[in-house]
C-alpha cells in the first residue's frame, strides 16, 4: 500500500474508462465489469420497485389487495415514461452482454476453449483468447445489440 | 470461506441466474402483452398471478438468492481488485454481507406477502 486509497480507486476507474490500446480481451473485461455494476444497480432498484407490489417498505403483514394494487399501479405509472424505458434498453443490452460473456468466462474458468500453451512471441497477443473465445465475445455483443433492438421495439414500438 | 469457494459459488449462481432469470424474462416478455403482464392482476401472467403460482414464486425466490449473491460478490471482487489490505477487505465483506441479507429479507418479504395476498 504505497498510495492513498482514493488515488488507487481513481487509477483503477481511469483504466476502465480510458480504453487506449485495449486488446479485445481487455474490452471484454471492461464491459463485463461495467455491465455487472449497471445490472447490480438495476437489481437494487428492482427489489425496491417490486416491493411496491405489496405496498412498499413499511408493509410487513398481508395488506388488502386494493391497497397493494393502488400502490403498485401508482409505482408503475411513475416508472412508465420514456426516460426509464430508455434506461431499461441500456440495462437489456448490459444484461444480455453480461450473460453470454459470463458463459464464456465460466467455460474459461473450468478450462474449456483455452487452447494449448505456446511460446509468447511478438506482438504478444493473449493466446488464451482463442478463436472460439473471440466468437463467443462477438456473439455476446451481437446478442446484446439484438436485445436492445427488441427492447426498443417493446418500449417504443419502432 | 476460501476465495476459491466464493468464486465457485459465483459461477454456480451465474448459471442459476441464466436458468431462473430466463424463466423470469420469459414470463414477463414472451407470454403475452408486456403491459398486461405488468398490470397488478387480470392476465394469466400478471404480477399477482405470477406470485400466486407456487412454482413461479419459488423460481423468483431462487433468482433473488442467486442474483443477491452474484451481484454483491461481483462488487466485492471489483472492490478488492481496486485496493488490497486486511481492513479494506474485511470492511468490504462485512458491509456487502449486511447489504445482501437486507436485500434478501426485503425481497423474500415481497414474495411471501404477494403470494398470500387475497
């Protein structure tokens, strides 16, 4: 620990958001992290949001169905606007990317699609990022884009 | 818990989310008009109908447990990659564990009460 915490955090975040001379694998990593944080944020909001299905934070016994319905309908009306819909499209993209790229990472974790170890030569491309891995990465981007287009159609009826 | 156990659980819950989350997304978007499915009641897959269906409610509870662990462990991994040190790692783990339990309790409350709604 040679540097103060804030300097380290700044450096780490800078590394993600300044993708200068990134390899494809590094892009995959940065996107996985960013999408993970985005979806975790959505999860938090979603738990609070769906809590209103039964009437919100202070309801801990079974309320009457009409109370619950009123609170949920009000919540839904509040959330049903172009700003949140656009947010959901972004979340859809992030979630789809995180899913397929996550499957790639799981396969990697358990030793699949790794290729054989070889001598490192210039230009030192990551050898573990095999053709199958690249294909899965691009598949995740494609799937994410398709999800975003689908969500665009659902929310804005393009 | 060993770091490797935590990561193994991370991958297992990840696979679990693909399955349970798939069911969740399917019931909301692919079983009829999305607006009808997000209405309080009315359709076969409206909000309350899903919570009252024991199998679907159980799937939601599983999804809640999986995502809760996966999300908070993911944040833990990111935070201990940013900075290392016993106090930092302990503090991060404690705060995230408490957050995770609170989220789990609140989400489970929603599922249980919604399941019992008259």
